[in-house]
């Protein structure tokens, strides 16, 4: 739900903002293109502003949504559990490595004493 609204892009054309320059009154092709370019710039800016306001509203609502807050807490807890399990696994590997080194040293010590 929030993903769709966070990537929202309006379909409105904002043609009512095109009245800065009336392209019907253009004298030549280059002037017409320049007028269209300015009008497009204005409409694109209005679209961008509207989209950003929708996205900021969605972010504000998402921060206050108890479902999202609970989901964040759950993800945080799962991440902490994963880190703890990783730490235990590394500690177990370290312990096994130390035992293996100790076993090898005892074996070598026994071998050296026989020769």
C-alpha cells in the first residue's frame, strides 16, 4: 500500500497553468517552441510539487501508522536475534578452533616426547 503511494505520480496534465504563453499567438516556429518549452517547464514543476506533497503526506501517515511501527519493531527484533545468533556461531567456531589447536599441540607434544 505505502509502496504504491510513495512512488505516486499524478496523471493530471496541469494544462490550466499553460496560460503563461498563448501558443496560438506565436509568430514563428522557434518562438512557438520556446513558448511550449516554458509552458512545459511550468506544468512539470507543478506536477513535481504535487507529487512531492503526496509523498510527504504518505511518509507522515506511515510514521504514525501503528502497523508500520509494529512492523519496524518486529524487524528490529529479528535483526537483533540474527546478530546474536551470528555472534554465538562465531564464538562456537572460535572455541572449536581453540580446542583443535590444543588437541594438535598435545599430539605434537606426545610425539616429540617419544623421539
